[in-house]
């Protein structure tokens, strides 16, 4: 690969919630307030439509016919005609709240990202170009993701046009990495599975070793892990055991999550730290002694911890309600690699699909 651009790889956690498959507060608000009507006079509505059209012109180079989207409390939603999955939301005072759209690359007409996209694809993947582009601007994220169908190549770009992430589905990995992958799978499954992990993604960081991610899935468990090529260091390990117990209703799901949250809150920092040291050694051969630990402070990350130590990469981990740990990620180079392989596919007037298997 021709690597002409210096770019750190960071996680898709920076992407807007619409790209991650969960509701942002804006989306959730719209679901809960579908019957709320925002009264506007014809003049203000037309002004807002013009403002939104101007924003879309800036991003894509095109002028679209806009129609009203789902009404929401304290915000006004629009969408492009014939595009069912747009998120174009403005505050009642006319301030942009969130815009998230998909467009075919060939339909860009001199928009904000077109030139940089062309330059970046030519530099990283000569002779190729993206097929689909997702563009987001909100309080959560500003930038774009582009993807093509060849090996599901992905390029993540910031507002300034700098690429900060590249990953794709490789044909194969070096023999040394493949051999290590078999050893890792056996270790993470307690020797029950010795082969069968699928090579899923390759993460590229300019001037650094490539990182290869593998995934294994059965009815009993799901395993994901990532190996750095040169050192064969394990940078990520995630093991999920299925209890085979599904939920029949949202109420049952809420009850289960509430019970889980109550148990998590009772776990002490000392208990979690003790378990983390043991489990990190077992899963990644990582010594967490001397690290400082911090728990997630919000409802959505209450089962996560971050470990930091001067002169060492930070570590992000997820724990279970019994205090044991199921996932560790080493944020090497002071950057976070997204090990969840989200890929945008499909034409822009269809639902966004995430390829995670």
C-alpha cells in the first residue's frame, strides 16, 4: 500500500449515534414525541428549509427538495425527498442540531469533502474510489466516512479533510500472525476451540505495524481479538458467553438491565481492580499493576473502566455484573483503534447496515 498520508486511527465512538446503530438523544427524543407539533408560520418554515438546503449544498454540492420529518419537542426535523433515513434536525431557534446523510460518491457535486476524498483515496488506494459516503455534522461529530465494495475499504475523515482511520477486510494475514491467532483463540476459549477464528479487519496506521482482527462465533460464545503484526502483541480481547436466555419483551429487557445495573453499582473499586489485574494477565498477558483505575460515570458506560499509567498506553476494559472482566483494549500509540468493524454499505436511500460479523 502506498502510505502518503499520516493519520492516526481512532475509534468510531466519535461517530454520531446514527452511524453506530443506537439512538442519539435527538433521535430518541423524536421517537418519544412523534405526535408533538411545532407551530411555525409559513415564513419561518420556509427560511429554515432554505437554511437546510444551503447546508446540504455546502456538504454535497447539490440542491435537494426537502420535506418535513418526524416532529419532535424543541426541534424541527427535515429530510430529503425520497431519502427515508436522513437526519436533518434544527432547533426551534434555527440553529443546526444534527445532520447525518448518505450519498453515492458519484453524486457529489463539488461539496465540502469531495476534493479531499478523491485525493485521499488516490493516495491510499490507487485506482480505487469510494462508492458510498456518510456525512455527519452535530455536537457529537463532524466529518465523513467513505466506503467501497472492494474488501470493504473504509476511510474516516475529519472536518479539515485529514484522514484519521483506515481499515478493510484483508485477503490473508502473515503466517506468524495466523499462527498466533490460533494460540490466542485457544487461550480465550480455555482450550475448547483451537482453530476457526475468521480474519475480519486490517487496521492501518502510517509508520506503525498493521493490526489484524479476528472473530469467532458459536452458539455458546463470541470472541474478538486483535494482533499487532511485528510484535505479535495482543491489543484487544473480547469474550462474550451466551446464557441462552433471551427476552420476550422490552419490559423484561428493562428489568434485566436494571438488575444488572444495581449489581454493578455495588461492586467496589478495589474488587474491580483486583479482578482486572487477574483477568488482564489471563486474557492479554498484560500486567496492570501500578495502573490507576477510573470507572465510567454515566449510565451507558457504567460497566467500563479505564486504566492509566505514566509512560504506558491506556487500557479500556468492560466488566460483567459479577465483577469479572470480558474485554480489554490497549490504546497503543495514545490512539484508539475501532475493533468493531462497522462498514457502510448500500445505496443512500436505504437503511444504514452495519457489518459486525
